[in-house]
């Protein structure tokens, strides 16, 4: 063997830094004070008190110079902005849907879709709940039914497509209640609450064939569909040589429309859309968007935001970008695993999910172990993460706490924001918190908002 054969071929982020934003770590005493003031809820921390912010990948991306240039050329006309037409054309080209209804962010689109398509009493089957999505389905009078594959509930299963729909679960629901009782199937790509886990093309295709045979619409949550497309390319036979845009278009072709939180894949800080093929549905949604969001040619976004989003969509499907994005997540996950910390497997697309049931087995779920761990991570090193367990799951229709199978802390990677050194610091912090896990106790909820409680709930340590 030649020495040169043993030299690795590393690759690096396909961008360099042009503007920087200062961050600093406040003292341990200040962090204790900040977390106490925030009621042990990382959503209630001030970002100035956070050192490395892995709360979310939503609206936290660094825009490119081309996107910033697009901001400067935004057309701020109230009606018929050129940027609306540019975004419409871009969505048609990359996602393949005919009609575009812009919204201020993803939940705006979820609201429109739920109000247009759900009749009270109908079921909305989906591959695992997402907080805001389920809220809007319930608010419209629907009942969410989880039809995700069982593998999704096992954090240690290495099944490559844990986002898949279990068609037998869907069939059972349809057989029991009839196709007319199903509002639509809500299909999420790269399922967030399961750990950023993809759906296979084979599964999407089979779902589509079944639903079309029953005249049930499939509505995509395309928030992280590009990340899903990358996983299909690297994991699914027959897709190795297809481009990301080809795979993305194929995913969408099996569905009838999508909601989009543009704050994720589309690489912008605000914005979203509903995109659909059906003319009548589009007319209905346009009727509602003017009541809740804004005129149908801006729907809550400024012209410059639509322009930057169109550029962001084009950048998001570049292979070098999406590879760096997902592989950065893998880097962090591997570093954490190397310290012996259990995480959800296989590693997800946008975040690393710590398996808190294994890390804090002695803390009962009604003492909110993941919420506690997220707080401890902040105390340890100013790292902000998000609870994705019993607090996020909320309560059922009878008001009882839902205790989900997965009790997780999510370390979410903003796009194009942090370097490998930041991730090294994060992994070491996680390991240090885990080293004192045995002494850790849970939390008591002392304030609980009625809806989406994880955003604003407040807690106190069990030990007082
Ligand atoms: N996701 C996230 O951090 C933003 C805050 S909610 C905890 O993961 C999916 C799959 C999402 C999502 C937001 C939305 C809503 C819909 N679907 O936040 O309204 O992950 O733009 O999108 C968040 P908006």
C-alpha cells in the first residue's frame, strides 16, 4: 500500500463565511439565573443568554449572498409582486404543484389546508404527529390517527426508513370507517418527531396507489422533503444516480399538494406556502388566505422574502449543499455516540435526538426527564436544545397527559450556521451532562398553557 492510499479524502462545507455574528458564554451563575427566570423552558430563554443555539432549524439558517441580493431587489407591491410569480414558477419547477398560496410560515398553510379539507368528525391519518399540524387538524374538527411504521417507536432500530407509513394501519382505519371518513392522509417527509427519519420512495408510491384507488388525497408536509430526497439517494436502491431535484419531483408527484414551512429546507428566516394541484381547492384556499394571512399574492410574506425563498429553494437542492447539511448532523451524532451516549438511530437529517429514556431511566415520564435534560445542557455549557417528549405531546381529548414512546432531547442544526468546532463543544457538553445523569431528578410543571404547551409552560426542579 502506498502511503497516499491511507490519507483520507475529507470534504468541507461548500461555503465560506462572509459576515459573522458574535456569541459568548455567560457565567454559570448567570445561566442559573436565566434558566430559573425562564421556568426551565428553553423556549423562554433570551437568545443573548445562549452560547450555541440548537433549539431549532426553523428560520435560523444563514442566507447566502445571492439570497441577500435578492432581498434588495424585492418588489413590495401590495398586489401582483414579481416575486410572487418568481416563487410560483420556482415551486412549480422543483415541487411540481400547480397552485401556490404563500403564507407567513408553515402553520399558516396547515391552517388553510385543515380548514379547507377537514369536515368535523373526520380522521386524518399521518406518519406520526407534529405539534402544529395536529393542532390545526384537531382545531378543524378532525382526529389525528398515527399510521407510522412500528420501527419508528424503537430508538435503537436501524431500519433505514423509519418515517414509512404502515399501510396495514391505514387500510384498517379505512375498512373500519370508510374512505369518506378520511379527510386526507397527512404524509410528512423526514419525520421530525421520529428523529428526522425519512420515508422511502417505494412507500410513498405504494401509499399513493392505495389512496388513489380509494379516492383519498395525500397531502405532503414538505418542510424537510429535500433532506428526505438525500436519504433516498444514499439509501434506496435505484436512486443512486438520480439527482436531488429529480427525486424531489418524484416524491411530490405521488401526492396532491403540500404544506411548507419555508423556514427549514427553503433556507429563509420566515415564510411558508400551500401548494396544490386541484383548482377548486386552490380557489377555496385563496378565499381563506385573504382573511387570515394577506392577499393571495403575498400571504404574509414581504416581496423580498418570496424572492429570497425562490433562491433558497434552488440552493437547497444542490447536491453539495444537502450533503454537507445532512453529513454535519451525522458528524455531531457520531461524536456524541463516541462518548457512549444513546441517540436515536439511524442518525436523522436535521437534528440529533438524545434517547432520554435510556439516559435518565430513573426519572418517571411525568417528571418530564427530557425537559430536565435540556435545562441541564444549558446550565452545563449554554447549549440550547428542545424537549421532544411528554411536554411536547400534550394532553388527549379527555385532558389526560399523553406519554409518548419517545422521550427525546433534540439538538437541531441550523443550516450553514455552525462549524465543526461548535459541534465538538456541543458533544463534550452532552457527555458531561450524561456523566452526572444518575444524580439528576425531574421537573414539576407549574404553569401549563392550554394549547401547544411546550412553547410556554414553566417548570421547577422536583428537588425544589
Ligand atoms: N417545526 C421545529 O422546530 C418549529 C417550531 S414548532 C416546535 O421543528 C413540520 C414538520 C415542522 C414545523 C415546524 C411545522 C410548522 C410544520 N411541519 O414553524 O409554522 O417541523 O413554520 O412550521 C419547528 P412553522
